[in-house]
C-alpha cells in the first residue's frame, strides 16, 4: 500500500498540494505543524506516495462526542495532486480513512468541502457520503 502517516520530509509536497486547493503557506509552516500535530493521538496526517512522490494528502481527526459512545471522524483536508486525479488515489485514501474510523468504532465521518469544488462533491457521493445540514463558521 502506498499510504502512510506523513513525515517531516513530506512538508514541501504537502505545501504544494495545499496550494493547489488555494491554501498558501509560508515556507517552514507545514513542517512546524506536522511536528506539533504528530504528537496528538486523535490527529493523523496521511499521504499517498507513489515512486517516492507524494500525490495525495488527508488530515484526519477523531473528536470525542458527549452524546455518543464513539468518536466522530473529521476529514479537514483531502487533496489529490491536480495531475494525478481519476487514478484511484482518492478512493484509496478515503477507504483508508474509513478503515481507521471503523477501527476506532466511529459511526460517522464528516468531510468539509468548499461549495465550489463540485468534482470533489461527486467523488464524496460516489464514496457513500451524503449531504448533511449546513455548517456555520464564525471567523475570529
């Protein structure tokens, strides 16, 4: 399998992927965040690697819920390289995240996707996701 937890050496490739989605970052920021987040037990940064090149990235969180016995899995970033889409990479990454969520006995996975990313929406629907009530955000 070409899927593994992200390492500090992946920071530059992850930065490029994030920029493809419109999330520019300063050099060194992703490496810093990878180092900080790798210490958490409820957070996983995952990459898809082929021939030593990172072609996909997922940031997955497990959030305890007071009203449920199980955690809630949340995918906050899900990116496949622009030039590597429709090769099954996203499907493999999503299925890997689902398997992690099942191992933790989660009953649901939430994924955030910008309204303008209609291709991504079709992908999520094919993977068994359903649209859910609106999210609201308050910027601080």
